[in-house]
């Protein structure tokens, strides 16, 4: 006898099914048949979706930290300016 494992559903699939349930175009029985998922599970996903859908519109309150060191970038900018001025002067000396 083979051991039966639980099916794993992706969050995208759960959201799709929950959204269909919220729309109300089909009954839970029809959705259960269409997506091959129990009606109780669909009801649970629908309730969870409705309880957490406000999270989509929340903004992050944490200040975003830059991924790079700004001091290092300013140093590179300064180095490039020096090199650019040097090249301009050298180009003028060559008759450009």
C-alpha cells in the first residue's frame, strides 16, 4: 500500500481560486470540481484572502538602505572627473 501525500498548492494557484470564489460567478461545488479542490479548502482560502488583501496596499515603513556605499561612489566620481580633465588637456595638446 502506497502512502498518500498531501498536495502542495502554489500561492498563485490559491489566489486564483480564492479570487474566483470572491467573484461569485460559480458555486463552491462548481469551483471544487473545476480546480479539483475540496469546497472547505476553497472557503478557507477565500477567507484568508479577504482577511489579508489589505496588505497589498500597505507601504513599507522601514527606511530603505542603499545597497552600495555612497562614499565609494563619490570617490569614483572624483577619480573619473580627474581622468576626464587630464584626457581633455592631453587631447588639446595633441591638436584636437
